[in-house]
C-alpha cells in the first residue's frame, strides 16, 4: 500500500500539479498527498452514493451555517486506514509527514462548539454508514486569526483557501438559483434578483473507509447575467460589477459572533442562500428517482443545526406549493415530518429574530407563509396556543418557527433539554408532548483520541485491544487497570509525552515556553461572560497573592492555560482577554512566582490548537454559570484524554459527573435553581465580595492598577460589573471555586490517586461518543436504520 501511495503522490505531483520532484516545495508535496488520499476515498465515495440510490435509502441532510472540520489530511489517512503507509511513502521520498501536516491550513468555517459538533456528527454518520450530506457555506474567509498586541486581541483575515483546497471538488454542473426581494402578486412571488449557488464537495470518510459521505459547501458564483454589459461597454467598469460584487459577498465571510443574534440583512441573506440551495438540491435528488413528493418524509430527513437554517420550513413549503402544486396544509404537514431542529442555546441574545420589514423586503413569500403557519397553529390548538407567536412585536421569531415546523426539537444535554421544555417552548411541550427530546452531544473518538493523542491511544490499544475506536464503551475495560501501578505509570508517561508535544508546538508556533513538570490547568473555549474566564483569572490572581505571602509554601506548580477568541464587537470579552494577558505579564516575570505559577494565553484557539492542548491537560475548567452552557463538548474531549474536570452542574457536565462518578470530578458552585434565586437578591454581588477577603483583595489589586500600572483605571468597567450587577455570579461562586481548587491541589499531590481518577474518567467516557449521539438521532428523530 505504501508503494501505491508513493507512486500516486509522484503522479499527482507531476501530472496534476505540473511540478517535478526536484522542484517540489513542502506545500506541493502536501497537495500531492492530499490528492493521493482523495483518490483512495473516491471509490467508496462513489459507491456509497450509488448504493444509497440503488437501495432507495433514506438520506439525512444536516444543514449548518458552520462546519469546523479541522485539518483534513491526517484524519482522512487514519479513517482510510493508511496513516502508517502514508508516513512510509513520504519517508521514502525524503519528506516528513509531520512537517507536511504541521503546515496544513485549518479551515475555520465555524465559531466554536456548534460548528465542531457538525463536523463530529458528519464523521460519525460516515462511520456508521448512514447516507448523509452536510450542507454549509464555503466562506472565502473563515473565522479571523487572532494575535495579541500589548495584550489586546487583534483580528486578521483567515486565508484558508490559499493552498487551493485540494480536498474540495468543484461541481460546476451542480448549481441552484436563489432569489431575493421583489414583490408578491397574491401568492406569486416576483423576485427582484437572484444569485447562483455552486457546489463544492469534500469527502468525509468514516472510520475503516467503508463509507464516505459528502460535505457540500455552497459558494455564491458570478452569474453571467450579473455583469451589466451595457454599463461595462459604456465604460462604467466598476458600476457594471455592482450586482456581481453583492452576489459574491454572500459567501465572503463567516460572521464572527458566537451566541449573539445580529439581525443583519447580509446574515439573513446568507442563511437563506444556504437553506434554499440545499433544499432545492435535495428535492432535485429526490425527484430524479421518485414521483410522489407526499412520500418525502420516508426518504428525507433534514436536521437544522440551531435556528440559522430555520427558513427551511417556509422554503420547503414554498417549493411544494409554488412548484409542485401542493395545498398549503399538505405542504406544511410534509415539512414538519421531514424537519428536525436542534436547539443550542437559551440565551435570549442568541435567539434569532428578524424584523417583519426586513423579512418582508428580502423574502416576501416566506413572510406570507410564516403568517399562515402562525394562523394554522391557532386554528389547530385554539386558546391553548394563545401564547405562541411566530411573529411578535414586529419580529419573526426563528426559534418558534423552527420548533413549530419540526416533528422533533432536541436539546443537547439532559439539563438543557429540560430547560428547553420548561423555559423556552413550554406551550409546544404541553400541546405536543414528546416532541421535545434530548440528544446529549458527543465527540468523535477518532479525531479527539486516536489522532490527537497517539501516546494514550496506543497505550489503550496495548491494554484492552483495538475496537474502542468504533465502540467507545469498550474503554470500560480500563477500569480493571485503574489500581495497577504499572499501568498508572504508563498512563503518566503518556501524559508526559503529550505535554512534550504541546510544549514543542507552543514554542515553535507561538514562541511560548512553560515548565514541563506542573499541573496543566486549561480553559479553552470562546470568550464569553457566561463561560466565566473572569472567575478563572480572578482566582489565578488570588493564587499569585497567596504565593507572594508565602513563597516557601508547598505550592503545587501550575500552568494556567487560556485560549479562545472574542467576537470583535464584544467589548467585555475583549477586556477579559486583555486582563488575562496583563496578569500574565506580571506573574510570569516575577522571579518569586514564575516557577510556581505561569499563565499562558495560547493565541488563535482553533481545532489544531485543541488537538495539541487537550491531551496535555491535567485539569479541565468547565465553570460556566449553571443553566447557561447548553452542553459543551470541550468538557468531553478533556475527560476522554484523562483530564479531571473542575466544574459546575451545567450542560453535559452533569452527565459527565454521573458517568465518571462524583469522586472523580471537582464540583462547585450554585445550581441552576440557586442561580435564579440569587439573581433575585438585591446586592448579591456586593454581599458576596464583602464576605470573601480573598476576592476582595483580588479586586482591590486590579482597581489599584497592579496589572495595568500605566493605566490603573483600565478595568474599571469589569470591576463595576462584578461589584454592581454580576449577572454571571462570579462573586457568588468565587469561594466555592477556591475551595474546589484547594481539593484539586491536595489530590494532585498524590500522583497515583490523581492518575487513578484520570483513568476512571477515560474508562467511563464511552457515552460521549458522537456515534452514540448519532444513533439516538437515527432512532428518535430521523427514523433511519443502521447500514452495517
Ligand atoms: C470543542 C471545541 C469548541 C467547543 O468548546 P466548549 O468548551 O464546549 O465551548 C470550540 N472550539 C473548538 C476549536 C473546539 O475544538
């Protein structure tokens, strides 16, 4: 096999790229390898599509504005079962696989957890042999690249397409026209303009290489009609291209805001562009082999990843009525049977809504359909639905629209799904009991263990054999080794090796150095007030102050690792980033503390950084305000790699703690109910600060400019929030967090005890495989059976 890969690489170098061996640069070898691997995916890819068609299988269409795939080469090599062979082939050509992969772009076509979930799910659908398409947008610019300038976040454009993206196949014959604006004549829509969506397909190989699905990303392509030749010929070269420029803008950039609703015209246009192209595409596939669209639900399931593609209901209804002669009621029934909606947040600022004016001007026919859907709800349920409004106060509410046009609505952790029933869609749960269900998120063990942590993956395979890659519950067999000193030793060596990989990467990529022998304590995720990076850095300052008071004390050396991007317009989040960097500047340069406490803010957190960092971590910070993190998946990646969690009873933390056992999880903090009560108490923040000398001292130091001597008032805004409003209860949870951190230290002082707990965490993480999650979607939502 390695010979075959070798000659395929050479052939692509010469005949696909037109470059001779002696002149090839590393990037050329990378492209040639990508093409060689893509070739290996091609037969199973075509075969999967053919088999799904021949066997008339139900297909799942996963609509998502974001797919955070991570680098593709190594993942494909592993899943196609040729990683070793690829390494050998390249070696024989004098090229290092590791060097090659280290320079591969990481397509950042997502903001964070939601996009990464979509990527894990696609990989699991392929591994399970489920015929599926991921539909998304081919943003020219993904999420910005982050650097720091004097501690402040600086955003740079992400140029992921620079390498020509050898993995994506342009499909010029696959296009759909997406229309916008114009007017209604009764129920006839006369759009003002239209844009052409062109398909780019990336293969998503399942583990074992038996099945390959498609990630189809739409790009807005220039349409010949868009260039105004009249204007062009009369010399107005720029004006002639106005329409073309607008069209291309649609897939130009990913909106960099996580968990906020923007309400922007371009964003709604992007959402409709994705949705319309995808729905047209799947209908075309269906009608090419079926005649009876009434039977669509037997062959098609559409899953909406959050509300971003929630216009899918009205769009499907529109197409069924306007192009296929359905009545409104039949069309609406079919749409509901086909659609499913995954809710990812309860945060009011993240629940999308569009003004009726905007929706009416951009998508008048859809607004009309939404009004009819609203009326239909009220005729169906009568006064019981009096509180249900798809349109309210001049706003179209996309959460309600998605929920009422889906046959299943799911939350993403047990706690979150309960809150979806009680706090978000109460009427739906009452009128249609059983419609709201839970599917706790999962992560793929292929990328997040086998690829990211080879040392641990090899130890696991040596200890319990292979098979865990596709049956993660088998990790349970590690429990029998949790008290074996030789095994714990080996686990310690694997953790040590992972730390070395991370250290080398941090030094080479970012010029960051840190001690090797320390407790690696990590919080990496988007910067958001509810995730409470602020609590973490305030505690870190307190640790600094304690060490300064007792420099000879028996402190457990810690490296506090932060990583994460702030939305460019999110001022508080950016202040938090700057505070962490300012504190790092002081602490890391203090000779008295620098061996006992180090603060590292890894710039540009992305999937690649996560793969390096998570295997190296000892402690996973999952400290969101209870009731606010829908699930989290970072928490799962850490525990699977043998980090212990310090966390609140929030999102999937609750289930992680149940699975690994309360003794193997550092719990602290107010519960969801207590959070609600505390928020009602007048002056809760001030009271909590006054009751905590430790916190008081921390806040006083910041106020005195201890970390911003040239500008003592720099953090007045943050301090004001903590003292006077503290919606996220940083002050109220501070002492409990501090106590939990003391327990962390005590435990870490007993290496075998720590390792035993870490091994039990790994052993009990089987439930959090995305394969389990996808099986639940298949049986509870999509109504499809297994292939293999
Ligand atoms: C897993 C992952 C996330 C989600 O992390 P949470 O801690 O669950 O918020 C975000 N970004 C990247 C790059 C990830 O890999």
